[in-house]
C-alpha cells in the first residue's frame, strides 16, 4: 500500500510541471531554432559577393533578433503561468487530507516553480528574483510550521 502512495505522489509531482509546460507551449509555442535560420547560409555566404554578404548578415541578424524575442515571450508566459500554479499547488497540497496527493501536489508545485524559474531566470532582475523566492520561501515555511508543528 505504501508503494502505491509513493507512486501516486511521484506521478503527480512529475506530471504537474510537464502539464504546465506543455499547456503554455500549446498557447504560446516555444520557438524552434531551425525556423529562425537563413536557408543554406554558409553555402550562400561562401559564394556571395561583398554586397551579398552584407545583406546575408543583416538577414541572419534579423532572424536571430526575432528568435530571441519569440523565446523571451515564451519564457515570460511560462514563468507567469508556472509561478502561480506552482504556489497554488503547494498551498492546495498542504490542505488536502490524502497524504500521497498532497505530497505530490507540493512536490509538483515546487517543480513547476523550478521550471518557470529555470526558463526565465536570466530575464528576471535581482530584486524580482529575491522577492519571488522570498514569497515562495515564506509560503513553504508557513505551510511547514502549520502542518508539522504539533
């Protein structure tokens, strides 16, 4: 019976962040690098005249800029969804009476938060990193104190 409880909690912990990630990807697709490359760039660059090389460089630069913008948009959306969902899962997991589901939700919430942070960390300013981590930390301490201080 204990193995089934552990498996259930583990399954929830793994599926929740994946569900959040691919849910966001469904509505705000993650950019694919191949979609933002100049076709046959190196072959064309080797055969190009100086003027054509300048044009190719501009085209490549524009594609890279578009890729970075699309990637940043995806990262922002992922963070803005995974942070509140992760925190909500942690809170809900702490009040659910079924231990394996609650534990799975708490771990899943933590992993969902990590997923959002890992993708968006480079874009966050230091004060935003600190403040958002402080909120998550305080919630975890509060839940732990409330739940286990008996």
